[in-house]
C-alpha cells in the first residue's frame, strides 16, 4: 500500500474573491492547488525523504508528485508506485527482506562493500525478520512544517489568476 497525504482546500479562511473563483472555477482552482503542491510540498517531502537515514534515494523520492483529485478541490501527495513507502511512513511488522537489495542499500547509503557490507546487510536482515522496522514519517511532518508557505503560494497564484 502506498501512503498518500491528501488534503482538501479549507475555503473558510480565504478572501471572498478567491472563494468565489473556487466556487465557480473548480478545475482552475485544482490546477493552482496542484501547482502550489508541486512548487512547495513535493520538494519539501523529497528533502525529508533525502534526510531519512532508513532509505536510499530511489522510488520513494523519484516518484514523489502531486495529483489533483477529480471532482474535488483536493490534491494527493505521494510516491505513486513506491510500494515500500507505507513501511517507511508507519513502520513494518517483521518480514523477510531481499538480501541483494539490502547489500545494495548498504553500499549506496553507507559506502560499505565486500564482506563487511554483507555483514551489515545480514544484521539489517535479522532485525527486519525479527523485529520489523520503525516508522520514519515524512508526509505529515512535512505538511505541518510547510502548510503556511503552501497556502501563501496558493493564494498568490489565485490572486494572479483573478487579477487582484
């Protein structure tokens, strides 16, 4: 399962002229909402993922994007197609990991190769098998840290669109 952070636009706090545009032009509003998400939220989430010690940069960062929710004034932020994202966000129960991927992770993330790299990968394998993985949230903390900037960006785009 892929973790997705979805949000709907709360129009109560927006200016009256922007509220009117939202009500009459939902498609244009969704487009600006998505553009603001791509400009503010997606780069912030990618940065949070880059700093996450538990993963190596791969699908989780590369596939991170924002998609408009059809029929609603809402946006989904997610790494669409990165199946392990939910395990990073919420943690995972004990499971069997792919040893080749763990060896590759140790090499790329920590620069450890050869027998020592295999030993590191084995230690990680045992931890995942016996205890699972701990959560390393990246979606909700990013939203909490950037929502004010996001809404300022969105309001500026809406004002530019309506010419105020």
